[in-house]
C-alpha cells in the first residue's frame, strides 16, 4: 500500500541523484531498480550497485506509507518526460503495479518487492568528520584523477584519506603520478585514522556536492569497512578499499636542480597545443627549461613521426640549471587543469627523475609526475 | 631561368650489386670464383635458390627455384647456406660508399639503391663519371661489381641497370627514354609481372614501345589503376621522388624447420630465441612495442598469425616471449598439428618509455637486458642464454656465436 504526491521537479532531481548509483551490469537484477519509500513526511529514493549506495529525500505529501522498487531507467525517463506539476503515485496493493499520474498523463509500472532490495548500510557510530564543501570539492578534483583506473592493484584505484587532528590529507597515485592535497577539518579527530576511499565514489560525491553550503559530514564505521557522506537531503555510503597504500611521502623528491615559476594558463595552453602533435608518439611532450637572469623560459615541443612537430614557449622565472625532461602530455594537462591560482612551480632534477608541480603561494598541494625516457 | 634549365633535369642513378650473396661468398672464399655457386641451402633441404652465380645461371638456375631442381639442372654446382651477417656487412659498406656521394639515397633491400644526382653536374662533372667512380670504389673496397643505370626517373634507371648486368653502366640521355625503352620486352618494366606479361602477349603486345602506343583509356579499362601506371612507365614518365629510408613499422623473425615438428619444448625454445632476437633489434632502435604477433605455418601450409596488444609498450625479451608463448598455446589449442614455420614479431612501435614510481623491477630488467645485449654484442648470442633456449644447442650448430637455424632469412 502506498499513496503519495510530490512535485515533478523534485522527483526528477531526486531520481537523477540516486540514478548514479544504479547498477549498470547488475548481477543482482533488483539493483537496477530504485527503491521508493513513502515514510513520515518525505519520499525516500535509494539505489545501490553494492559498491556505493545513494539515498535522497524529497518533500512529499504522504497519505499512506509504503515501499516499492521500480526499474530505474523506465521510471526516470518517464518522470523526466512529464510536465512540471504535481505527480501522484499510488500502489493499491503490494502485488499490483504502481500508478503514476501527472496532469493528463498516467502510467502503470510493475515493481519488485522492496523486501528483496539490498539493505542500505546505516552507519551510526565511528569517527565523524566535518569538512567545508567547497574545499572538499576542490581537493577531490585535484586528487581523484591521479588514481589508477584499472584493477591490477586495487589500493591504487582508491584515494588515501588520512585524518590527523584537524587536518585531512588526500592522496592518489597510479604508479605514474602522485597527487597529495591537504585540507583543514571543521572538527578535530581524537585519533589518527587512515582509510582508502574508492576514487569513483569520491567522483560521485563531487557531483552530489552542488549547492551545499553547510559542512559535509562523513563517518567511518568502527570496522573501517564503510564510509557515509551526509549532505543536505542526500547520503552516500561507500565500501572502503582494504589493503596497504604505498608510503607516498618517500615518492616526493626532497630536492631539485631546476625550479621554474610559470603562469598556469600559459603553461596549460602550450602543453595542450603540444599534445595535439603528441597523440601519435605515445603522448610525449618535451620540456626544455632554460634559465636566464630574471627572464628564463620553458620550451614545450612535440612531434608526430612523418606528420609534423610544434614548439611553444612560455616565460618562466627559472632558478638553477638548464634542464630537459619529457612527460606524457595527458599527465601534464591533467594536473595543470586542476591547479588553483595564477602561477605554478615546476621542479625537476634529471630527465629520468620525477617532476614536481605545486601551486605558487599555497603549500596544500603537491603533484609528482614520472617522466618519459626519450632520446633528445 | 633559361640558363639554369639543365640544372633541374632529374638525374636518377640506380645501382645494383651483381649476384650479391654469391659475390660476397666469393670475396670470402676466392676458390669459389668463376664457378657455378648457389646460395640458398643444402640441395637435400627444402629451401629455394636465393642467389646463383652467373656461371650457374648458364644452366638455367634462377632465384626462387627449388634447390632440388637447381641441383638437377646443374649437378656440379656448389651449394652454400649463406650468411646474413656477411651480407649485412657488405651492404653497410655499400651504403657508406654511396653516402660519400650524396645524402639523397633510397635503399632497396641490401644490394640496391637509388641516388638522386639532380643538379650534380655543374659541381662534380658528368654523372657518368661519378657512376664510374662509385663502381671503382665498390670494386676496390668491397671486391664486388655493380651495375648502374642513369636516367631521368627511377623506373628508367632501374630498367637500364638491369639491362647492363653484370658490371655494366648505361646512361639514358634526357629525352631519349621512350627510344631506349621501346625495343625492350614488356617484362623488363618493373610494373609488369608474369600475369600482366601474358595478358599483354594475348593482345599481341610484346615490347615496351607497343605498350606505350596503346591508348591510355584501353589500359585503364583492362588493368585499372595499374594500367595507368604501365602507360606512364612505358613512356618513360615517372615523377616519383626518392623515398628516404623510413623507420620500420614492425620487427619480426621467423624460421622454417628442417623437419616439421610438434615438440612443445623445441617450439618454445625456438620462439624464445626468435623473441630475444626481436627484442635486441627493438632495443637497438630505442623503440618500444605495444603489439606482439605470433606466426605459425602448419605442415599443410595453413598459415596463421595471432596478435595481442599490450597494456604498456615493452622492449624486454621476457615479455615478448611470454606473450608469444601464450599465443602459441592458444594456437595449438585450436589446432595441434605438425608445424613447419614459427615466427614472432612486434609492431605498433612507440618511442620513449614511461617511467614508473613503484616498479624497481622494470629498471632491474632494463639493466639486465642492457648487460645481455652488450655481452652478446661482443661475444655472440650464444655466449649467454636463458635456460629455455638450451634445447636448441643439441639441434643447431653455432656459427659466429649464433644458432644456424635451418632456413635462416638471408636478407635480415
């Protein structure tokens, strides 16, 4: 039994939010459905692919409480097609289809019993942390892309989150690059705690933090197997990755022989332009960093065999020796595109040692990229 | 402009070393001079004539003929297996000499090349004189003879050099190309193969002159695009520029067994050996490969190739061998039968190597590969070996520090 009404806009937005957690290739068929529960004064929507679960509450008028699961794609596409206005949902009995009416539209959708829907984990105890939404968003943006996309080393598909005092350090590495971002917490954790959160879950979280102003609350369960993120009207639960994350501190070079300060936008433009020519030859862009009293430069070049080559230059304040180093253009573009501020520092040593990028004037971010070994 | 007109007349030189493999053998062993000599292998074996001396050609021996037939035609011929490394060295000698005359060279195989000497004459005198100098240097420094054709295009210079073999020199003056080609049989044109030749003969065309007089529309209709090329070449028109040597797109090694085999240990050992040879070449070119290909030919001549694309480009022997072995397993699962030929190759070559953060193993492997390459460079391939190629020891002889496979490729 269920009888409820809500606005088409709210339902459409809610379905879009939980839709990201619907299983695409479902082992368990019911996970391609969305759970719809009319309880209290709200309509609860939930979906899970067993790795993450997203729950969302929307305002509704509930005449009769009830729960059902409906095929995600069908119900979402139908609701999106409706005019804005009031939607009525009614389920006369558990075995009958749900009737959806809106203006002069009416549909009947057969569901599956909510009792068979995988339980969405509840996390009531554990370590709770609060973070400013804007800072978290930026931090995830600057770190998550550096995680590995393939599963050969599962820990590397995650982002290492280290909570210490009032500070959170996020780190990701895929074996070719490392991104580390520090951010401050709104509260203090009593005890140091470190977990590995799937990078995919954080990417989803970033899509969910949109118009949030109040802090994002996150709780790690005592077994350190799950984490819940609480936003306004939305909760996301994610499994945590078990294993040992590499000790990344030792991967960050402690010294350099060449240090160049460059305008971020110029550097990104020159790298993007070189990457067009680097598409053929394994994405190689060559950087030649040339010091000159006060007005040095970085020459960024790429060539495609039998096709052509290009060279771009950007002004740089260079300290130290002239140096040559080649990178995969994708790795360079990835990091330059997420850095904040106007200027970036590039530190290099030899052409086979890692390059380090940092924003100028902030010591909260460091990015390490392994170079490509090429013939000069 | 009028005064410089002559400067821009194309002058293309085609050079071809005479009876190359045999001539190199005769330099190494002068006793072989003036005798019917065949390079290709043991007449009891399954190979073909790779090269026959002019004395042997008198008996009708030709490249590509089976060795058994060759022996029947010329029973007293001396049959040699040949040695690629000697040919490669002679070829390098040729290239060094040519490079002293012009950088504009298009090598064709080991023993042939086109040289572009356009605009040469005002500076260095007649091209003919230069050609004679080249021939002299080759004779004095390599002990070999060469035939040279000079003309305004690649196709005419090649026809010319072919016409004056051995040890000849023909220059076709500018404007006289059609006259020069006209009386020659159509088969002398590089674009006319045996099928085209017989098709032309059926319509009564036997000379290049007759071919050139056929209407273009008729040739296009009968032979398509190829007809158009024939029409141009027969008229002595060929605007192709020299193609400088391009980097290879793939590297492969293969061998035909003396006897068909299904012995896995032996197949794996051969595969490993060939894979190491591929890897060494790859590393010497400072390239990485993203694709490994296995080639198998069964005893009934069914030939298959199987490829696998790697996640990351590699230049290590072990990876090439492991992927090759995986493909071999798969192939033999599909069809386990006697194998006649096995080969392994790499393609999708890339430059540069992405260095890794957590992978000291790769670096170790690289140093190991480098050390093995250096040892083999100095003391020969068999100076250091992996266990799995050891079975080859009992089966093949070692020559110059390398295994003598049954039918080694003579041109690489």
